[in-house]
């Protein structure tokens, strides 16, 4: 817009010089903005990573590092309208372990207990610590007979296992009681959990070290 008013070479040279300087400043500003945007992206990625880690930790039991009650409820809600089996179970006579060997031994026992269970289920299955010595498992796409047979086998694996403490003390003959239930039409997540709980208490009342399910 200033060109018509620049009749001389000197005027044109001055105008071009100002344009070059304006362009240089604009390039510097653009570079600064680009660097700031890049740094913002890095910060955002770091924040997203921290958020993912926090969300992941909020779904894990801090002692055993397996999913917790919250994660269990979330997964069950996702599977409740399909063929799914739920197993409620706990370690038999766990209080005796704490009383005889101490709470550190009890913690080690629960870690071993959860590890043994986790090693004996499939990748799509979820084992979760509900609280104390109480655990639960979700078996997607699993019928009642298959779930029952699986935990009869797992019960035997537990009983044959041993836990060697740091001081050399060996805890053997680990047993657990299991209640197995399978989703039926019209059941809510709480209905399914309560039914599995009912069979768990049946297993305990029958002398523990048992797997109980409807008709089995």
C-alpha cells in the first residue's frame, strides 16, 4: 500500500528494509510460538501419562497388585448382559495365619494366594481382591460346568502349594472355599454377586475346602 508513495530508489530500499525486518521479527515470533507449542504438547503428554497411571493405580489392590473391588465392579458391569460366571472365594482359616505367623506373613500369604489363582486362569478372566482375604473372579463366556470344574482343579493346586517365609517357616496345605454362579436373564450384577456369595457360604458351612454351585 505504500509503494505508490515511494517514487525514489531510496524510498523503495527503506520500504524493503522495513519489510525484511518485519519478516525477521515475525519469523522469530513464529519460532517462539512453535517451541512453546511443542513444549505444551510434551507437558500434555506427561500429564496424560500421569493420569493414565493414576487411573490404573486406582483400580489395583496395593498389596497384591491385582484388580480391586472397583475394577471388579467395572468389569462385571461391562459383561453383565453376556454369558458370564462369577466366583466368590476366600482363603480358609486366614486369621490363623495372622495369629501364628504375624501380619507380614499374612500379607505374604495373600500375595502368594492371588498369584496362584492368577496363574491358573485365562487372560480374559479377572481375579480381584475384594477385601481382606476375600477375592472374586469374573469368567467371561463361561458356563457353570466349566467354571465349577476349573475351580475344583484350582482348589487342588492351592492345597498342594507351599509358602516359604523369609525366616524359613513353611506354610503348606492352603485351602479355600469357592462359590460359583452364572448369569441368568434378568439378573443384575448385585444379584449375580449375591448368588455366588450364597454358594460360598454353603462351601464354608460344608467344612471349607469346597466348591459349590447350583446343582453341583
